[in-house]
């Protein structure tokens, strides 16, 4: 199943992506909430999976596939090659940070280059969305708590990130988390540990990595995080980026108005955002 949110900003509806068609879930499942915590808590994920409509062609806007998460938890330095390219130490335990919900952005919407801080950069990442919440989830049970996966660009303002000496501000500017294009349920992913991630800037390949190289794998991450942080339905966890971000290139590359960043992950899809 591929869940989407579609429609104009502020009027998005939940839907199912079927090829090039979309099934409007507000028609197929009367009373369905938007795809956020209530959607998962109310059993609508399972109900949506049982919808058999073929849908209708849709040519409008696709939005971020989930909204109003309680938390967006991100991983720093979770690929060895990325830790090394920045001459950074390799973490001995998962390095967590947060992005705020104002960062959420559609898979094809514009990303705003902040006026107050330079060096806007890209990071292609595999993100997961929690379907069933919990605390102290063991790694062996972890995958059953996941509703699905999507492509996530952890956009970063390096100037703010580095000058602040911690990452909150530089990671949390408006529009800094384009994600999508849809939420892909786990049954559609053949081998979670062998997905190819790529980022292109204006068509030029900048990042290419594989989830095979994640330092801390998803089941362990869920066990580690949920040990003391209750995971809620709709929470987003983004698993970190491989090498090839702009700031550590020689010479460094920063995004300028008009640049287009495409992030893609095999078996999931692509997101494509213009920076303005
Ligand atoms: Zn990141």
C-alpha cells in the first residue's frame, strides 16, 4: 500500500496511490481523519489497506504523506562514510536530534532558503513512520511498529548548525523536511537492508549510498529510542544520510535559489524540490 496526502495546502486529503491513480479515502472510508496520529490510532491504516477501488487519475499537488507528528527524530552520523567525510568521530551509540513539525514539506514543494543563515545543504535519508506506538520496544518486535517508509531530505543550514554548536536551529527552519512521495507499507519493501539512496542537484549525482551501510539498523534504533522515549503513532524517524552532502565536498557546494534537489530511494520513489 502507498498512502498519500493530496490537494492544495491546508486542504489535503488522505488517499491511496495506485499506479498513476489516487483513491480518495474520504470517499472510500467515510469519517477517515487526515494521515496523522488519529489515522493510525483509529485503525484506518488497516481499513485503507482493505480498500479495493482503482482510483482516478490525479494531476494536482501531492503533499507530505503524514502530518502533525508528535516527534520528528533524526539520526546524525549513521553512515560511516558520512561521518568520515566530515572528519567527525564515529558515534558509539545512535546520535539523535530533532526537527520540528514546521519543517514538514511536500515531496514536490519549494524549500525556502533562510534569509538569516547561509550554507543550505541536502541530505537524502530513509525515514520511517510509526504505526503502533510503544515504550521499551525490543528490537525483535520493532518492525511490527512501523507503518511505512518514505524518502526524506534532511535539509540543513550549515552556518546555523555549526555556529550554534548544536543542531536544533539549523535543522528546523520552515520547509526543511520535504518527504514522500508516499508512505510505502513494509510489505512492499523487499529488502530493507539493501535500498539504494541517491541525491541529485540539478541532475548531477551527489550522494549514492545503501541502507546496507547503516551503522545502527532500524530495529536497534527503535529499541534504543523507545527505551525512554514513548513512540507515538505518526512519529517520524529519519535514519541518517550517506556521504556526499554539499558542505564536505571539495570545494563545498551550497544550494542557491533555483537549484533543484532530487532525492530517491529504490522501491520507494523520488522527491524533487526547488530551492527558492
Ligand atoms: Zn540528516
